[in-house]
């Protein structure tokens, strides 16, 4: 059981705290409710660019990294389609430095052309490295455009194309900042060797004067229900054929979300999983095989993916059949209470040990608060899922009309 304290500042900033006596450090995690889905479709990649810009200097701090390094700390960030997250780790006696740094860039960035040009170049080079020059690097672009036709999830976080980042102006940056980066659109999580009293004092001192802001409404279109199977075959400079079968699935808040997560664990988590035993070790067709969910706030997708030992059409067809057959095997009466319990035990172990570290705990607390849930309730909610529920959801998800298949062949 993780002991949690919560309070909210008058400007809307939600603060969640956990005291950890096992460390001499403190982690601050600021989670903003803004991601790639909040971008203009003609200017994708802006949220990811902002992740970089937030380190390029704020109102009173020209060099964010230098300031935190002088305090003996370090920091990093990530962006996805739904959220942008920043975290700092400092010695407990320098915790105030982290509060100061995070509050200053929440107050306002130092808007000028030089940091924009520097970070624009960094992001463009990252796009080239990750998406254009890396084997399978464009798979995310190809797959998302196949799965989604209307929702902004159809674009990867890094952006649709380089030209979108090239045309971002300083005014675009200001508009995006002041309509999304605000205390009333964020969660501050604090974990480590710091009391709740000190956390309140520092949060009020450094964050309370930041004004709340008008947050842009999310008026993007709802993705229509998929009614027929979709397929796409591409080729590129890759070493072997890859198969991805994506099935549309419910959003994070749906009662069917956890069953979807358990289904992918049944299929591909550990050496006792069905994919590992029956396909990877049981055949000579696969060099890799996995299953996962995208874990999105809006309706997302569940993925079955594999790489093959052979590239001929018959092997590809056979591999597809085996992947789908193994997934559907969950629905044929072979799922036992023992297998389900073993899978949930594995999830509980990973979740528990993954939350021991104070930084991991801060990030989990921030995400839980953003989802309006107590992270202590996560494992019990998984324990409530029955074999009947798993079978019902699997039958609904693994419908051929609900599937988008991408085949990526070597040139």
C-alpha cells in the first residue's frame, strides 16, 4: 500500500505526494494533459517539439539543465499522443531547486527565435534518424494511417512529416503554450525524502502565483467504428518480413480496457505465454512475436506483431493464420483459472516492483491522479477480472472486420 497525500492549489494545480524514507533523493514529476492529439493536423509534431523547447530556457532561467545539474540533480521528459511529462531528481536538501525550475517553465517559456531554431533542428534530425534511416522506422506512420481515418491518433507523436516542424513560428509556440501548459491542466507528483508539510510549503511558494489559463477545447473528430478488414503491404530496407495485426480496442476508462491488457499478457508476457510456447518455440516461422496495447485515453488499438524467418507469400500467410488462431484460442474454452491467475500474478509483480523506486512512484502517482484513480486500486481491479470476461472481450476484439494488417517486406 502506497501512502498518498493530495491537495489542490487555488489555481487548479493538483499535487500528490508520497514520503519515501528509503532514499535521500526527491523526484518531482509534472504531467501536462496535452499530447500529440491536441495538435493542428497541418502542424503535427508540435507537442514533441514542445518537450524539447521546455528545456530551452524559461522566464528567469536561461539554462534549465545547468541549473539542476548544479544542484546535483538530473531530469528528462517524454511525450505521447495524450500527455507530456517532465521529471526531475535532486538530493532532498536541494528539493526547492526542482520546485523553482518546474514552476518557472510552467509560468512562461523564454520565447525567442534562437531556442526555437535549435530545438527545431534537433527534432528534425531525430525524425530523420528514427523514422527515415532506421529499419522499420516508418512503421508507426504506416500503421496509424491504416488504423485511423479521422482521429488525431492517425499521426505519430513525432509528427506526420518534417515540413510541419519546419513551418512552426514563434507565434505558434506561444499560442500552444498558453492554451495547454497551465497549472489547471497539470498534475505535480512528489515522491522521496520530503514531508507533506515541506511539499505544501514549496508548492504554494513556487506554484501558487502562476495564473490558471483557458485550455483549448478538444474538438477533434471521433473515429468511426471499423466495419471491414484493412490491409497494406509495403517494402523497405529491412532484414526480414514483419507482420503487425492491429485491432481497435476501448479507451482507458472503459471496463474492457483491463481485460485487453490481460489478453496481451496471456499471449506474450513471459516464457509461459501462449505466443512464446506455441509459436516462437513451437514453430520455425518466427524470430520475434509479441502482443501489446497502446494504452491510450481515447479508443486505441491492440497489436499482435511478429518478425519471420522466411519472406515468401506462403510463410507470411501461414504466420498470419497462426497469430490469429493463437489469439482466438483464448475464446475456445482453453483458458483456465490457473492461467489467468498466473498472468495476473505476473502483472502484480511487475507493477509492485516497478513502483518501488521513488521516481517510478512519482510518475505512477501523476498518471493515476490525471486519471482520477488511486494507484492502490489498480491490482485489485485486475483481480476482479474473470475468465468469462476475458473470453467475451477477446471474442469482440479479435473480429476480422476489426483488424488492420500491415506487412513490411524486405526490398
